[in-house]
């Protein structure tokens, strides 16, 4: 496995739309392994999307289990994800490996039902809410070339400068 280089804003490639995955094979599994290593060994992060490492396919990884007080599904690999149902709105703070110097307040669906393939090609459906639902929506935006910066609730006071986006201890 390998840690991949993460594209950083304002890299134009982050604006590119990603294509559906057509083939579930060992190359996909290897890539998911590399993507996961990149997420886990870099600055603390609860999700990553393939286009952030320059691979424009509809693959995201989310794992919010580091916050055990939050309802979650553990490690999630979602391929060609689609939001099938959604409900409610909630504003919360988001950060991004590709926008290391800022965090921002963004409004998201509070509860979602997501349909996706897992890495073995099996269809899955997940009902989720709160922080995990937020993380999935954030990562799905990357697949369409969108960043949290595009969704700030306010340009004037919705953006916050990070002091240090530190390494893991
Ligand atoms: Zn992001």
C-alpha cells in the first residue's frame, strides 16, 4: 500500500467531475487500500474521496468511529454512491484534507439514505444521520467537483482559519 499525494485547493483538478466505477477487480481493491492508508496516515480526517488524490472515479471512504459517542457504521467504502432519501437540515463545521488552512460552517441534510456498492461490488443501503451523514455528503461533493468552500452558510463569517492542521501524535 502507499500514501498518495493529496491535491490542495486551488488545484483545478479538484473541480473535475468523477466517473462511475465500472469494474470491481483487484486494481480497485488496491486503490481503496492506498486511499485508506492516505486517510489514516495523514492529518486527522474522517473521510477521503478518490478525486482528492487525482483519481476521478466515484469512490469515497468514511470512518467516523474515532468519535465513539456518535452513531456510526464504522469503516465505509462507498462506490458510485447516491442519496436515495433525505430529511432535515443542520449547520455544522467542516474541514478538508484539500483545504488544510480553513474550516467552515456548512448546511447539510440531517438524515440520509445512501445506496452504494461496497468494494466487493455488493449493493448496500445505509441509513445515517448527524456527523456521519455530514461526512458522506462532504465526500460525495468531491465526486462532483465541489468543496465545502462552495457551500458556506456565510462568506463573511462562515469561514475559520486553522491554527495548525497537525500531524497525528
Ligand atoms: Zn474534503
